């Protein structure tokens, strides 16, 4: 059985980064794309999005889904300790940010965040918008360089063969 994926136009692919703890945030309000100076995965995903022509967003626990130009302030809301609050925030912000465009797929780079919690809360919202979700990411950014290859495969169309 073959599973086809794509081709998906680059402008319909969303590159999404997980946020970071308070120690990685700026001390005052700043644009989200540069709000996490001590979280290099956020900057890496932002740069890939810019270079590849994809939309870039950050899934934050404190402000919900934000675009690179949205101004956000410091927060300390861990998803494990505040799942209801985070879920409500995401239910309000994910559709508001992503309904503007006709996106088709979100590539979520999780890195060291609690990936399962992020996916469990965001997947039903994305599904209701008709947006598919792919995720990867290992701690210490061992695989951040795979983003470009993933986007290339999605843009060209790829298939897998089940055996």
C-alpha cells in the first residue's frame, strides 16, 4: 500500500516552533520571532521558514499561537501544570492565526518540549481547520537541519511504501 503526501505549495506549509521556558525569554515585551534569544531552535525554525518561503508561527503556552511579528511579553505557564488554561488559549488563537490563510500542513519542530502534550492539545484544533500535522525534533537540536529536507519533500510530493 502506498501513502502519498503532497505536493504541497510552500506557502501552504506552516513551520511551527515550540516555545521555551522563562529562562530563554526576553525580560520585556518583544516581537515573538526574536523573543526567545536563549532558545536557538526558535530562531532556526524562523530562519528556515524565511529561506524556504513558508509561514512561521510559535506555539506558546502563555500567549497561544503567535506569528513572528506579534509582540508578546514574558510568561511562565508550563503545559503540564496548566493544561486547561493552555487548551483554552490555543482554541482561541490557533484558528485566529491560521484561518487567515488556506494552509494545508503544519510541520511542528518540538525539540526538547513535551511533544505529546503539545500535539494532544493542538491536533483536534488543527484537524477542525483541515490542517495536517507532522512533528519531529530531538533534544539539543540534533535534527533541526532536517527541516529543509522535509519541506523539500513535501513541496515536491513524496510517498512511502508499507510492507
